[in-house]
C-alpha cells in the first residue's frame, strides 16, 4: 500500500511540490539510461533483421557448395504426351531414338448383362431367385496361400443372403484387398455388366476359377463347354506387355511407367504409341538450370543482406532540412561488426583469386580468349563500383560456361579437391559459406555474440536503473522526514509563542 504524505499544514509550504521538483532532478539520469536502453534495443532489433537475411545467404551458399546442385541430369522428351523420363547422375549424356509400338494392357473380362442372365433384371436383381446362380457354389480369386474364396448366397458370417451382380462386385473388391499387388483386381458395374479388371498391366491374366459349382460359367465369365477347359467367354482386354524400342533395340515390359531397367540411370514413362515417323527422341544431358538458379539465388541473397547492413549504417542528410536539423543516422552506424562483415563478404565474393585453380585444372575459352576460371569476374559477375553488389553483367558468358566448361565452373564454387586433406578447398561458395555460417549461427555466431553483448548491456542498465529508483525512494523518504521535522519545529515554536503572548497579555 502506498504511503500517504501530507505536508505544509503548519507552515503553509507546498511540501509535495518541493519534493517532486527535487526528485525530478534525480529522475533525469534514469531518463538518460532509458534512452540508452531504447537505443540498444533498436540495435538488437537491427541485428535480428540482419541475422535473418544472413541465414538466407548461408542457406543459398549451402545449396551452391553442395553436390546436388551440380550433379543433376535432365532427360528431355521431344513429345511429353507420348513419353516422359527422369535421369540420375549415372545416366550417359546422349540422345535416344524411341519407338513405342503399343502400351501394356491390363486383363479385363465381363459377365453377361443382368437382363440377359435373368430377363428384364438389373445389377441389383437376386440371381439365385432368378435361377441363374446356385447358393453355396464357390469360386476363387488369386493363387497360393493368399487365395480368396467367394461363396454364392452367403455373407461373411455364413447367413443366407441374396446374390446379385452388385453384391458380387462388393465381395470381389473386399477379397481382392487381401491379395498381393501382383494379383490384385477390382470389379465395377458398367451398364448392368460385372466388369473385372486386373490392377497391373502386363502378360499376367486374372487369377479366377470355379472351385465348386459353375458360378463363373453361369455368369458367362468363363466358358467350360469346350474340350480345352475353361476359357474367357467375354474378354474385354487381353493381357499384353508394352513393346517399344530404344535405338533399335526392342524391349517388352509389363508396366508402362516407372521403367528403371531399360536405360541405365533413366526412368521411362510410356504414355502413348509413337511410330518411327514421329521421330520421338529422348535427350539425356547435364542439368545446367539448377546450378544457374543456385548462382542467381546466392547473388540475390548476398545483395539483400549487404543492402540491409549498409542501410543500418547509413547517414542520411535531407536536402530540405535547415542547418539546425540533424542528419538521420543508421542504428548500427558505429558498429564495428557491420564494417567487418561487409568487408569480408566483399573480399570473399570477388576481390580474391584462387591460386589452386590454374591452367591445368581451370582453363577456359570464351569469345576467342583463354583464361583461368578463378574469380566471379570470369563468369560475368561483377562486384566493382562503390556499391557492394553482385551483378550479372554478362549472362551469355555464364550460360556458355555452364554448357562448355561445367566442371571448371563447379570447381570455382565448390573448390578444388585436396586428396591429402580429404576435402574440397578454396571455392567461392565453400569459403563464403564457412564465413556466413560462422557469422549467422545461432548461439555461437558473431551476430549472436554481438546480440548477447547488447543484451548484457541492457541487463546492466536495468540493474543501474533499479538501484537509482531505490536511491530515489530513500531520498524521498528522507525529504519527507526532513520536512516533517521542520513542520514539527514550526508547530512547537508557534505553541510556545502563543503561550508567551498569553502570559504577557498580548493579544
């Protein structure tokens, strides 16, 4: 509960006002400390902003220094409506002539139409009552240990039920879920026909057979009247492998897509027939777009973080200001770490050449001139000028190097392999990543350490302010005690004066 002070009742002095003025003087150092704290908090916010962009630069460099960005191979079809493909790094760079004779088909059969089986019926008509099927007849789907048996006119619990084409569809689909993928099938009703289709394409037929009775024969799926045993009475699609050729070699496969065993390192997806006259080709070549994108992403991330830091250390003078107006000073204008980071980024990005790259391992030719690919300038990227920005001045040069000097370009960014050390060394992305990561890593990076120092300063300011507030509280108490003693003295003096005047008869 706050203390209530009442002063000046005897003397008529505004004690509260005097004390407030005295305390206001002591509050000024606290105000100064709070202003200092706000400035430091602004510095912390600025570093958090920079750290986000620095982490983005680190991520971009991590992609550029990694193998995946440089190890891609593209498989390009001349007609993606008929053929698509993907490739891995093991695929040979060449062009294949492809002819697709026909696609693989999945075996499909049907029953007779419900009305032909029972006269005027539909797919929901009970075929037992109609005299088409016999209760307790059975047929199987699948083979071996996973073979499933379907009983006519019985549910899973063995109770007698009606049996229609629609109910048989459901029984077949439920049983097929227990089959291996190589034997799985599905059933549908189409125009009151029961249609059964194998899920996988290829030469394999549907695995179905009557086991007791003649249910499949009664439905006109099988024909058992011939001397050669059961045959498919109503076959819709015959089972067939795909047939195609690559560079004149004929290939047959059960599947149309996901073919990984035809061309080494390539996955083929056959989509439609293609005659020789269609001139369908598949080009397998090194992926140059991914590393180019990685280079451009790195440049953008670099420029973003550099521009951000330069903004935080910029001093802006408005031409419209009067002489009394002060310039706008960036939050981190005097921060040594900003200058250090900007210097190191520029140095690592383009102001140094790599002696490990020489005429033996990094020679290139462009525009009739020969050089050594050991600097960003060699690929058309400039860092010159007052502004520390990466600019792609010659995109044609970069594209040419990607097509004709890919290995040397990769080496520029990823470094040269040092067999003695067992690692890559001296690469633009490699070295920049090491610095950027050491700068932006949470907890241990230089930005994190700088932020920790600033937070320590705030803690010390808070402690100082708390001590000052405690001193002010004590000083206020002392003032009240002092003025209280003065009031007591005045009151006593007035009492004594009153007694004395009374004794003297002075009115």
